[in-house]
């Protein structure tokens, strides 16, 4: 299936700093989803974006879908230690198979 | 009530053995999946299965086989285990777009 690329792979931030992870596809996406996996845990669904240019917010998290529907970003304002984890973007391939990006591992220093 | 449950949580076994991991979902979802997460946290889709269709990621060795006795269960059988099979295996289910993951099974082949 088609891949999605995520950058950066790792990000260390001081608590209170902002954080952004980016997801890019070489082909147009029908939708994109974001998941969070805490250390030792399992992926948990955060959100799905469908429309071109769509922006959705969940408290300190802002999700954006690019106008061309080939990229997406997740921005966290004023990170907290509870934000620690790996953030994945995913795309749907044939047969409703979710293909995950490589993930961005966020570490927050208190 | 756990939505997607998998057993065992930990599995340590010797090379060459055959083992199974069980997965059950009580969400009434039509589609179930198996994912493999390696030490670098990369999540790779292995299988997607609903009551009509099995989709296999072509890169998965045929030593791995999913078995679904009914819609709520998708077990993973692995024959002739190899060292490289050591990873965390996640079962998941979905109805539309949001996937619900089990807690994972950490498989260690020694």
C-alpha cells in the first residue's frame, strides 16, 4: 500500500513549549487519521480529517489537513508531561487497511 | 469491559516453535486486523479481515496465518518461529474509520 512519511522521528521539548509533527504523502489522500500511543500502551484514535484545508482542535491539539490533501500536521500548544508518546498519522488503503506513518516520538522534559 | 482483548500479554518461546495469539472484540465490528510493531515502534499491517474478505500484506511470511472462527475473533498462528518475529503484535477492529486496538502481545523468541 501507499506510504505516509512523518517528520521528525523524535522530538524533545521542555514542558510548556509547542510541538508539531508533519505527515506527507506522495498521493492524494481521501482522509487522514491521527493516533497516539503512550509508552507501553496501544495506539488510540485521536481524530480523522476528511476535507481539504480542514482544521480541527481538541483542547491544546490542533490538526490540519493540507489544501491538496497530501499532507497533515498535528500541533500541540504548551506541551505537558501527559503528552509524552508516539503520534502516528495513518491512511486507508484498499480493504480498509490502515497504513501507519513511522510516528513521531515526543519526549517532554518537566 | 475491554473492547478488544488479546491473550497472552507476554509470550516467550524458543525458535522453531508454533504459537498462537488470540483476539476477541465485543464491539460488533466487521473488520479486524493484526499489526506488528518492531523495536523502532514502526507499525506494520499484517492482515485485514472481515467476514467476506482476507487481505494479506504481501510482505508477511506465510508462516503467519490468521484464523477467524467467527466475526468477533481473529487469532494469529505463527509456525516455525524465528528470532526476527520478536515484536509486539496488536489486534485491532473497526467498523468505519476508527480502529480500536488491543493491549498488545509482546512476543520474544529466544
